[in-house]
């Protein structure tokens, strides 16, 4: 198993109790001792839970975050994401700023992105992706 970072959709599946995702998370934890997510995914999940006023889920999420690693956004990551976004715009195949930032973080940190949104992310050269829902 490669060092990986969870995309928002995969972390949502984990928090909802998807057994396939939970098994892969457990496997990753046994090998690396923690799960990695980006500050972008943290923001997206937190935003959704606050909007829904989902207090129990919010507490579960914050507990999960405290035991794992959240990668902050650096200037180098933002620059890589901007180059990806500009390239995709020129091709007419944009995927959205948050997904582009997540990809920039993964590429910069040489992490495999774990996502169920493979159609978006497969457009990005140099980004390794895997889907833990299958």
C-alpha cells in the first residue's frame, strides 16, 4: 500500500460506515499509523457538518482528525495547483478549484489520492489515484 491522502468523498464514506472503505483505512493505519487528509478536505467536511448542524457527526469527525494528519496548504502546493488549473482550463477540462488544490497537495507531497471521483482526477498528469469504494 502506498502513502495516500483521502479525498473528501472517501472520508465521507468512511464516516458513514462504508465497510470497504473502513477495511482499507484499517489496512493503511496498520502500515502507516495515521490517515492523511488535506486542509481542503477538512474544510469541506467541516462546512457540510456545520451546515447540517450534525453535532454527533461533527464530534466524530473532530476526534478522527485529532488522531490523524491534516496537510496545510503551502505556497509550493498552491503554485502546483494553479499550474494544474491553468492547464485544465486551456484544455476545457476544469475540475473545480478545491479538487485542483487537493491534487496539487498530493503531487507536491508525492501521495496517492484516494477518491471515488476518478473521472475528475484522472485528467491530471502525474497524479496517482486509487478508489477504496470498489
